[in-house]
């Protein structure tokens, strides 16, 4: 029953053209949906990269500040006397 119905569709030139255009429209729709998903994942990756860069910048500044700190009490006292602290 279904095979005779499909054969009847495929036999008519107009139905073949309609099926062809339908297949083309389906392919374009699937392409656009895939493109949308790709854009969303790219946006998430960009956001993750930005967050990582901010965290790395904070950590770098903390390490630089730790490298400039006084090593002991005497150095701290000297810095305070000289007004460099």
C-alpha cells in the first residue's frame, strides 16, 4: 500500500520536483541549525577563554606583589623608615 503510494508520487514529474525542492529545503534547514549550534558553542568557548584570562591576570598580579614584598622584619622596617612601603 505504502509502496504503491510512493511509486505514484515518484512517477509524477511535479511530485518529483516537489520532493526535490523539499529535500533541498530540508538540507538548508539542517545546515542553518548546525550553524546556529556551532555559533553557540563558539560563544561559550570565547566566554570561557575570557574568564580564564581574567583569572590568570589576577594570579600574575598576586605573584608580582608577592615578589616585591619584604623578606623579613628588618627589610620591612627599613622600607618603612625610607618611606618606600
